[in-house]
C-alpha cells in the first residue's frame, strides 16, 4: 500500500451558504456530562434499537470571547453512518442519552432542502434537559448542535476551565477487549472496517485540541472521508473524541465542524497517509494516551 499526500476537498454546498455566525469557545461541559448520541429505529414515543452511533457532542474549551451571558453549543460531526434515504424509508430517530436514559429525541423526517439536506429538532424529554438540532447532508453526514441543558451547565460554566486528573507514566501495551477493539500504544497497528491505524506519538496542540501523529490506511475500494472521526483517545479513564487535523499541505489546523465538513480529510482507496489528527483534550501530559477505533 503506497503513501499518498492526503486530499482536501471543498464542499461547494457549504461554501455557497453565506450564514454569518460567531464562534464562542467554551469548556467541555457536554463531554464531561457523558452525553451520547445515536440513531435508532422507531419513534420518540417508542425508540427501538441503535442502528448507528454518532459522535458525542462536545463544547469547545479554552478562552471565552464575546457576550458574557452566551451559552456555547455542543457540536459534533459524523461522516455518513447511513444513507439518508434509508433512514427516511421507515421510522428512525436521533437520540441523546445520559447513561442508559434517553434525554432528548427527534424524529428523522420532514421536507428536504433543494440540496437534499434535512434538519430536525431534538426535543428534551425532561425540563431543563438537552435540546438541539441534527443536520443531515444528502450524503448522510450528520452534524449535531446541542444546548446541553440546565442540568449540564450553569452561567459560570461558560467562563471556567475544568481541571482533569490525567495522570502520568509509561505507555501501556496494546490490549484487546471482547469486542476486538484494540487500545493502541505507539507502534501498534489496528484494523477496523477497511481502515488501519498506526499511532506514532503526541503532536503539536491547537488551542483546546491535542495533536496525535498517526498513519491511516484505507484498504477499501472507495475513498475514506474524515477517518479521524472514527478514532478516540483513551486517557485518564475517559474517551476523548477526535475531530480535526492539521492540513498536510498548508499546515493549518482544522478543528471546527464546518472546517471538517467543508474541507475534510480524505484517504484515497488503497492508500495511506501520515497526518496529525486533533482531539479535544485538556492541556495535560499525554504519555499514557492510547488511540483506538471507536
């Protein structure tokens, strides 16, 4: 399998949409609160089994800017877990969960936009709980925009950075659980669903994102878009989602949802790339960090 410079493509649909907005960084409240997200069969009144996991929504950490009473949204991006038309053929819902409890839900349905996209509302199942919007691109990519709710943040949360006991020590050896997922230390090679991962070690930070130098291979017959979103970092007893990457051509970090959607990391079929991915983790020692497929 040959090495190849990663391709960066631009989504014309997103670039054409002139939607003004202001990004306001906040602490990682939603991730600390343990909000999970998935697509299920059924309705919000009777949700069924999970058919696809979504990246958990998290709120940016770091220096705050702008209005003092602003509340940062928790966001996430998941590359095409399922084809949108398949989800519309029968009843499906997007759910947000805290532990085993569904705390917000939205039925997948409605009138499609001219570009084939669909936006749905996620309503809280209890007063003061999370709520938000799920946005489906025609390709099936899913973006979540979530208000974590009063139970998961207060007015003071927006201007405090939490401390996390990460710990230190030597790199752990790879382990395999019953599900076959492997927690990779440096040098270990993992495989899952046609993708391979080799972790080389920590890379440079970008704001609230920690960098990890990896080699990602694609043994499938089709291109892999944003494979870094399929990875998590196991550190300090928690799983930290990966989303962004350093553009290997320009060296610029791409971390926001719109950055990743509009200029995704693409690994061509049958090729592999060396790239530094970015995962939202507090600024702490990373010598015990392990990367694995989620």
